[in-house]
C-alpha cells in the first residue's frame, strides 16, 4: 500500500527583507525533529520568499496613474493598489464589480504569464497595514536556490515548489497552485500508457506540481503561519522543471 505523509513545518518566524531563508528553513526543520530524505518534496507559500527578497510595496510610496484611477473608480478599489496591480500585469483580462461586492475584482495576466485575481498582488499576511506583497521576481530561480541549499545541507535529493492561491474560472473557491519549481515535474505525461482496463491513454497528463500545491493547502491556513509543507512518499522522478511549463500556450488557449 502506497503511503503519503504531509508535515506542516512549525515555528517559522516572521521573515524580513534580506533574511537567509534557506538557513531559517533548515533550522526550523531540524528544530521540529525532522530531516530530509531523497525523494522528499517541500512546498512553500510564496510570501516568505517575497518578503526575504524585498518584494514589498508600501502604498504610501505609490502614485496612481490615470488608468489606475479609472479602474479604481469603477471597482471601488484603492487607486494605489490598482497601480501596483497594473505594474505587475501584462494585460487586464477582465474586471468587474457585482452589486453585492464592496470591492471589485481585476483578473490579470501577470508578467510571468500566470492569470489570477489582482496579478497575485496581496495584502494578507503582509505584517503591517497598507503593505502589498508581490510574487518573487523569478519564482523558479528562487525555488532552485532553496532546493540546492537544502539538498546540500541535508545531503538529500529533494524537490521544491513555491505556491500561491488562485481562483478557478468555472468553480468556486481557491486552491494553491505552483508558481515556482525546482526538480519537481510540472506534469506527468501519461500519453501512450494504458489504464486499468488496457485502454490506451491519449490525453491524460496530470498537473503533478499543482496537485502537490493544492494538497499543501490541507495542512496550512492563512492564520497558521506554517507556509512550508514536507511531502514524503510521493512517486516522482527528478527533472529540470519550471512552473512556466504549466501555462497553456496562447495558440492552445480557446478562451483568449
């Protein structure tokens, strides 16, 4: 019987710009009485990386553009926050405000290619009022540095995924998805394999990294301050990967 375990790593301190995040995570893993083994995968909410890398914006430092002011008026949003969203976006896909909403929503294509609400610009767990947190500049590179550092410290070949919480266009609620990857396959290509009844699989390609990211949400919470999760028992093979591999190409996007 296949066994999978998930451990939310406790006692991660408040992260500040310039912190040595790899040293901090290594220390808290050891302090929890844990180690890392070949085949382990760690996931982390992006915010501790964003904070360590200084991806923080103070609204007091933002001057909204005319476009930001226009969206802000339509959506009842702070024009300074809208300006930051626009700066992080390559385009605004949709914007709307329902009568029941106090503040409207902007669905944006981030410069990294991800499509999400507000270009992943967020205020939760920022540590102070009127502070916004952005995605890391290069989440794949951030994941790769962490994967390399922790693999060396624990003498184990591990995978690492950085996550964020996205909504889904046709389903309610949010799930964690992978926005940065190191070692972990983005998808598992089942094309050419057979199902349990011998039927040839032609399109099946599970989003392995997103499945792991979503599962991490089962053991962490916004208020729990446990952004890092250790997975043990996953069946995977190490490969050079990128969260960009999860983004559907424009020519295959039938809704664009």
